[in-house]
C-alpha cells in the first residue's frame, strides 16, 4: 500500500519588525506628498520679499535656486521651498513632517517679516532721491534674521574665497548635520550644532577641501572658544541680540577670524543689529560719492570704515544696515540688467572684452592667491573686509576696475 506524500505548506516568514522612520525616510516620503500638501500663502508680497534679491546676494550660502523663482533651504529642522506666484506674492511648501504652524513661525522669523520693508523704503526714499530711484528696481530686497551660529560659520568660510568655494565649504559643514531631504538635485541638512562641529578636526576640514589653512584654524578655534562659554556658545551668541551694536562687535571680535567688519555682517544678518553697516569696496564707493565726497581718492582704512558706517546711520537712522543692503545689491554684477547705468556707482565692464570663463579677481593680502568676486554674478559682502582690516597697501578703490 502506497502512501502519498503530503505537501508541505510554504514556510511563513515573519514580518520584519517595524522601526521608527528616520529623518531621511521621512524626508523622502514628504517629498512624494508635497504636491498633495500644496503651497501655502506666506502673506508677503513681492514688495516685502523678492527671493532673487534676498537669497543669492551674499547673506547666506545655504539656500538653493531649485526652480525658476523658487528657492529651497532649511530653517531650524524645517525643509522649505519658497516661490513667487504670478502676481509676485510669496508662498511656501514644507518638505518635512514638522508642525505647520511652528514651521511658518520659524520661517517668518528667519525672513524678518516683522519689519515692514515697504515702510522702511518709503522713509529712506523721502530723504534720498537716489535710494528712491533704486528701490523702484530692487523692491523686496530684504535682510534675513539667521541663526547666529549658522551665520557665523558661513562668514568664517567666506574669508579669502570665491562664491563657488564658499558654497562648497558651507555645503560640507552642513552635511555634518541631519539630512532632511533632496530637492531639485540638491541635498539639504539641518545645520550642525556646536557640539557636532566640535568632533571635527582641522585635518578633516583640510581633507574636505578647506584649502586655506587659516580658515580651518578659525572654525576649529571659534568652536573651541564657544564651547567654553558658560551656558553654551550658541546661547551666548543669541544673547548678543540684547546688546548695543558696539558691544556686539566687541564680543564677536574675540572669536578667531572675526574682525570688526565681518562682525558687522554677522550682527546685521543674525543679531538684530539693524544699524550695523558692513563697509566693503562697493559701500566705500557709494559713501565717497554720495555721503562723504571729501574722502574721494582716500585709501580705505579701519578708521574710515567707522566713519562711513556713522555716515550711513546719520543718513538712514537705526535701520541703516537695511539701506546699505539695497545700495550694496544695486552694485552687484547680477543687477546690471535691471539697474540703469546712470544709477550705478561702479563702472560697468565692457562685455565684449570679457572672454568666456574670464573671472574678475581681488588680490588678498593674506597670501598671494586671487579671489574671484564675479562667480555666478554674485559677490559676498565680506570677502573684501579682511583685506581692509590688515591695512592693505594698494588702493582698495581700484579693486574692481578693469
């Protein structure tokens, strides 16, 4: 008698235990659902915020142009895209699983939305006909309110560098933080904390392409100084928002690599010091032509930087830094197409004489290297400050003339 073999039931494989989603998987999921979430209005008109006149103008190097009239960046833990609608109004889209109300509050704080740009422009225009003429072409050029530690590290990277290298350095530092998603081919990360950066060595920064030796020393040195602050270095930086500008400049200047002029950038762009006036070659030319004509032909020195800053405050008041920002942006090569030539202080170069790939350079007194300030049509407002603080012997007002 034969017996049939009983077929075995297929072995059941137990399901993989579920694990909490990582920030990376959350971000990938959020990118797929962003369309379903849609865009939310930010209640800011183009007169209050112009994305192209705010992000790629040297205040920050972490926001990317991910589509026409769209810029994406990280504010705190929130990955956000901003864009202009057809009527110019600004809307935003969240790419992370964060509380929408908290994200919007953080975004509006970062954009300094409590300051009425239209109100400032009206007041400045009433006392300055040239400002009024420029403001018609540069509506919405806003000063950001960045996280102080993030702003500080970015401007340490800006020393003696061109825009491409600054961006590469800032991108590397950013990559040490938590990855929150990819948009438009760019990776985005939460900016690393002071504690996270403290684990990075000088050699690691050099290996990552931080070629200029003093930049690695500045970053590592600044991180070490901040870690020694009672109550924490990041909290110490935020506490500077409560001080007067001279005390803020003095405090920041105790950090390695931060002189008075770089400190003015950090004060203006992150520490609520609206009357801080960073003085570079653009601002120097503006001042000697319109505010202090008696200084025309003089060599820019630290003492004269202070005099220029005082002249701006006398002219524009407690928000002089915002006025300086618009006047600075008007001198950038990227604005050649929209600013009439008669309103520009710096002579425009003859495009016929610029061959493909040619770059305009600034000579640094720190070493014999060249600094490209024409990369991507944008310049960093602090690239030339370090030169001024060293007492360069060459005439700084000749730097950008070709």
